[in-house]
C-alpha cells in the first residue's frame, strides 16, 4: 500500500485532488452563502404561494451522503474486492489505483456541479414555490404590482429569505445526478456491459445500473413534493448533473464500448 502512495501513478493525480479540495472549500465557504439576485415578485402569484415544508424528504446532509459518500464506499469496496477483473492486473497496487481514479472522477463530478449550480442560483435569482411564506409580506403590500424584498418581514429569518431566491436550478437534482449517474456509468464500465463480449451480463446487472439513476430521479422529484423547486428547476439541475457526470467519467475512463473500458485511461499493460 505504501508503495502505491509513493508511486508516480498516485502523484500524477495530486493536482486533480487539490482542485477538488479547493472547490469543496469554495462551495461551503463562498457559493453556499452567497447572496442571490433579488428578483421582483407579486404576492398574488400562485406559483410561489405553496407552504414551507419544515421537514424535507431529503435534507442537505442526506443529499451529501446519497450522492457522494455512499457511491464512494461502493466504488472502494468493489475495487478492493473485485479489482479490474483482469488476471495480470489484479494486484493490490492496481486495485488502489483503480479506487483512486474512480473516486477522483466521482468527487470531481459532484464538486464542479455543486459550485456551478450555486453560481447559477445566485445569477438567476428565481423565487422558490414556498417563497411567500419565507417572505411574509407586510399587510400593506400592493397585490397587483411587482414588489421587491423590502416588503418582506422574513418570519423564518433572513437566511431562509435569501435562500428563497435560489430556486433555479435544483442543487439536489444536479448533485444527485452528478454522483449517482457517475456511479451507473462506472458500473457499466467495470462490468463491460456495452462491449461486444457481454454474454456474462444478466438482467440483474441492468437493475443494478438503473437503481442509482432511479434514486437520483426520486431525490430530484422529492423537491417538488416539498415545494422547494419548480419542475423546470429539477429538469435543469438534472441535465447539469448528468452532463458533468459524463464529462468527469470519460475524463478518466475509456468509452463504454471499448474492451478495456473498465481500466483507467492511464493504465499501462
């Protein structure tokens, strides 16, 4: 194990990991707390008049676990247990290398998606479906007129008021697809399910591939049930997450139709 962490194969990815950790810090310290553009709204707009859900179906902390931590554990356990499934490339060194590259792709996908999603949220400044309850308009607020947040009494607090203008796109949707779609692509590649020689693939393999995508869809749609997002927010967030899941995966792995799609691109025979 020590041999791998002092090898050139490990060190060549250190710059990528540095970028990942910088983006994690930037996400929590900058973009998550940034103030959005406060767009005008009407207090008789039914699309932003839904109730504020005190208990969410999927909280922020649960999202981090489902989209990143659990896929990381699945990838590491699978790599160490199964390896590359190639006889001449199944040493502990190769298993650790596969684990590192696989996890790097996952984390790169999630953190880039998360930062860009927050930036878009602040730029767009679209009110959430539950915005009026967060706002608590003053009694003398005009009904048939566009107004700004100066009419808000913020009964839930200023933090919830500003967050109420961060509806588009959905961070839950983008982050879940960034992590869970990446996991599905990774499973497709590790079991070489789209190669010419795929006679070993059963219905169970396809179920395993589809489960992360279905769960990502559930996480996204749960935000409409909690009235945290409009349907458009979910679709846009999902597309952003899916795009970066694909870009990140193919940055480190070959095309899924390649006979060696289960190996990192830098693999040497």
